[in-house]
C-alpha cells in the first residue's frame, strides 16, 4: 500500500516532502524580490521544493520585517519539514473572526498540523479546523480523520466537500486524495476511481492525487495499469527535477513490483524511496514504505534485513491508519525467521485491526496472508464474505485459493493460479502453482511462474512437507537448514525436548531417521539467503 506525508498541511493524505539537503544551495540573490516574493515562496512550497521555499520564506521574513504573511509561510515550511515545535513558535496569532476566510483557513490548517503531529492532540486539531468551517478546512479535517484510522468518517467528510459545488480547488484536491484512499481501503473501488477521474483531479496538477489513484488501481487488482502509472510518474518527476515527488512514485513502483513478485526490484525501489522520504523532513509515505520494504525482504528470505527495516518502520512518523501494514510486516518478519505459526497469528491480528477501522480491502489481504502462512482454515469463511464486500476480482481469487489450500484441492489451486496470473499477481500465482505441484507429489516446479528471488512458505512447500502439520514443517525446515534443537527452540519459543518431539513425528511421517536424510526431502531448487540464527548450527 502506499503512505502519506506527516507534516503536509496542504495534502494530508499522501503528499511527499523533499529530504533535507537534496537540492543545491540557493542563493538569496537569485530569489524574486518585492512585491512577488511571498507569492513566489508559496508557489515553490506547493511544488514541494522545500529548500528553495525555505530560502524564499527567509528572504521574505527579512524584507517584510517578520510580518504575519512571512511568518505564516515560514511556519508552513517548518511543518513540511516536521519541525512542529519551531513552527509553533513562528506561527502568527490566530486571525480575528473578521479576517478574510482564506487567511483564517490557512492559519487553521497549519495550526491543526502542529497540534496533530507535534502535540498529538487529535481533538484540538479537529476543533481548530471545525471552528473555521470552510470547505478547505473540512477537506483537511477529512484527511486527519483518515490518518487517525477513521476510514468511514473520512470518506463521508471528503464526499461532503466534493458535493459542494462552490468548494475551491484548494479544497477539492485534498478531498479527492482522501476519498480515493479511503474508498480504496474500504474496497469501494468504483467510488475511488470515480473520484480520481473527476474534473480538476488531474495527476499532472496534483502529485498526491496521482499517488492515490495509483494505489487505488493496485488495490483493485489492476496491477499492470498501476505499474505503468507508477513508472510514468517517476520518470516525469525525475525529468522535472522534483526528487521529492519522484520518491513517492518510487515507493509505489516498489509496492507494485512486490505484487508482481519481482522482489529484487521491489527491494531496490523501496529502499531508495525510503531514503528520499527520510532525512530532515518526514514523509507520510515513510512508515508504510519501510513496512513494505520489510515484507519484501522477509519474502526474499532475509530475516535480519527485514527485522532491521521493521524496527525503522516502527520508529518512523506514522498514524493509526498504517497499524495493519506495520503489523503485517511483523508477521512476515516472523515467518522469515521460521515461525509460521506465530506469523499467521500476527497476520490475523493485522486483519482484525483493519476490519475494525473499515479497511476491508486491507483486511482481505491480511486474511489471505494468514492462508499463505499456513492456516487457511482460519480465514477461508471470512474471505468468502469479503468477496461480497470488496469490489473487483482480487478478493474472490484469494478466497478461492484459501479454500483450495484448506481442502488440499490441487485442481482448485490451478484455477486460482490462472486467475492470479491474469491479474498480473505473479507471486500469488507461483505460490498456488507450487502448492498444487506439492499436493500432486510432482517433482517438476512451475518453471514459467518461478520466482527465483522469493522464499515464502508456500514457495518452499514440497510434497513431503505437505504431509506435515504447520509446526512440524517449521521444525523440519530449520532442522534441514542445520539448526540444533536448542537453536530451533529459541527461534520458535519451544523447549529443545518439544522440538525433538516434533522432529520425531516428522521423521516418522517422512520415513527418515536423521537431519541428513531430511534435508533432500524439504529442499527446493532455489538459492536460500543466509539465516542469522540464534545458537549454533548442527555440524
């Protein structure tokens, strides 16, 4: 999925800010002079060129003697950089009720961002925006509702703004972004794409709307379209020299690559994007970008890298909106360490959180992850229900695959493979094809769908492993990898004696008597990255 900009007072849903130091130093001798100084500063701020905006705003403060207009602009720049304490110090006093509505609105949007992100006072932020009552303020209130995890309320508030025929463009743009993201999370893709395509919501005029549109396409299963849009957006931003906007598109391109099963490309894009979104400024996309990067690394078998990235995601500025994504990153990191039983429980927790906040499309993805991690029986019925709630072909395909895995039905898995392939979701297709081959006790792997850089539990499934329980499978894979029983127990939270009991049952089912005999039965024709284990390897 894709994520937002923590201090952006103009586009609270999904804008990106420019990392500190990513532009060449700007000489104040080159910035426009009076009387266009303040309008020029605001223009470059809207374009997300923060270093240039800072230079122009500083010059404006100097030339205008620190007047309200210059202080307001300086506060906006500081908010964009996530420096809320300093923004609070320079923000002018609240305009009087007799001041122009535009001025009162602009102040309220900035003050609300400071209260929401800087002080963590959600209610105070809502009050500041509510007191103004303008369409622009209401649009930003909708964005804050979304970030706070109130998907349904955010969608309703955003739609109210879009129904206002007199709402200015400054209200329409953030409202569109909020509606597109909220509707996508809820699985209402018709509503999301209609909002993205409404007049005035052109991607060329608003990067955040473009991000939201691309995210909606991806969630709706239109992977190829999302792939083209993310690639085009990145190239256009780079050609224009807008590194900040390019970072947002790169994060989306990485997310699409992950859905396509191109994990090496996903890791490269998401890692670069996370660097662009980090630094002196903080981007709303940073936390989910890091979460997606952790998942991609975990799915490639890099447990140590996934854990390190997940910890960075936990420390990144974020919001309640992203809790399901962060929880899923924990689940996949756990799975990369060998404990798919615990990982499935964590993925189920992510799904429950998403369901509680009305993110039904995210819930469906998390439920299917539970199935991919080895417990399809726990989610098959809920996925069947979600197939009637979430629009589009993705959730019905996932529901069919989960039911097939639960029944060990290879023919139904072939159907799921065909559906995932048609959608361009090649990692899912490779997993169901591998599972079908294992159930048929076929030695031939699905070559045309092979994902050589992926090492998910289903891709590691072999015919012998299909005969084992989830816990027996976890133990057998680690034992085949050379881990001693104490090391396996440490990793799985079991005693060494319990590990030996599981291993004995696995030996009996597979007709082997040692780790040496076990290894060839569970090996897959895929290079495995090193596992950084606690304890010693068995010699």
